[in-house]
C-alpha cells in the first residue's frame, strides 16, 4: 500500500534570489530538443474553470502557483477553452515575487488553440494566430513554450494540418517554441501524428493524451499509444489527468458550475467508490495512491518519449 506523504513546511529562503533559465537555444539553426528541457512534472490548470469549480475566481490561484514554483514546478499547462484559466495563471505569474524570483525563462508555459467553446472549433490560420496573440497577452509573456492543437478528434485532418502549419510559422517568428497536438482518442492522435510527418516531413514535437494512463486505464503505455507516437517521430508524450478528470477521488467526479459533465458511467463510478472505501479502511486516500502510481509507473512506461533530467528517462506527467 502506498504511503500518504505529510506536507512539510517550506520556505522560499532555500531558493536563490533568481532562478536559472531553462537552457533553450536555436544555435546553428537547430532548436534544443523539447525532450531535453521539458520538466518531468507539469502543473495543469484545467481546474481553474467553471467545469471543475463553481467559482474559479474564489480559488487561491496566486498561492497555488507560487507554492508550485517554490516546490520546484517549472511548467504550467492551460488553454483558452478552460474559461478564465489563462488569465488566472497569467496574473499569478505576474506577481512581484514571482517575477523577481522566477524570471520568465526559468519556467515553461504550455497552452492550446483551436477549441473555442464546447461545440465550437476554429483551426483556421487566422484564428490560430489571433488565439496565440490573445494568449500572449493574457499570460503576460512575449513567447509561449509549447502550443497544442486542442482536441483534434473533432476536426478534419486538413484543419489540423492548416493549424500546425500556422503554428510553425509563429514558431519561426519567435512567438512560440514547440508545436503539439492533444485529444482523447489514441487512434486519432496516432493517425494525425503520422499524417503530419508524412505531409510536412517534420514530426510533431509533442502529443498530449489525457486520462489514458492511470489506475483505471493504461492504454497510453502500449502499442496504440506511446509506441505508435514514437514511431511517428514524436519527441515527447505528456500524460495528462492521472486522476481520470477527477474520477479517481474519494469525493467522486467533480461537480462544478456546469453540473455533472463527467462521461464515466454509473458502474465505473460505483467501482471507484468501492475502491476508495477500501483505501479508507487502510488509512489511505485513493487519489494519493493514484497519483503516486501514475508518477512512479509512467517513469518507465513513458520513457520512449521522455524528458529530463536524464534524457529519455523521465517522461512528463501533468497533474
């Protein structure tokens, strides 16, 4: 049984006055491989929205982001689709303490384009450029480290190709550094990664999969997931939502301002509830066990498309 850690007091006095920059360069026309600099743990901010919380503005987002930085987190994931997430994250990163202690070059910002609303998508070059510019403004930065095409399963291959092409133009202009795709169906992600390599001659930098490698579902770790992405030349695969969008929690699926949106069927929710009671009987929390399992197991399973500190040995996980 996994041990539930006890939070220890921390102090920013253990950190130098200014953190060192992440070693990115474009020397001799070659960009630093994403796998060599992307931190192995990424702070996901999808919960900074009304889907997971009734009032995201009531969250102590400044405290959460500052605490994450002082505990060693050096990458943050967001999206325009996550309601006020980009603005809340941007404001948290713009506080005087963060700006002084953690200069922009010392952490990475990952965001997305293409998904506008629940059932509205725009992958046109015009909108991609407009969306990136808006994200730059919301996040108070002059560049974005990684931009994904968001939820590609809802659009055509031609639309994905157009969006990626425009993102690469923005990369060449210095507004973003790496380009990725993300979504839920692994087969679609694989198809698109292969298509992009075939049509452009350049592999996609990163594929983000969510809810496909956790206690309930490990498909990402097999041939339909990371093995296929690796063959398509993908440098990094990020494993997002190790709690299955909040399914693997003692409290059950999150109910925010948008009501009960979670797709898990009743039988699965019941099974997780029973598993949670079993964990409680051993003085453990199912969410702690789930996070520890994902962290510890993905290190080896995801090594094909990994990140530092030893290249290819610590693949990134978004929590």
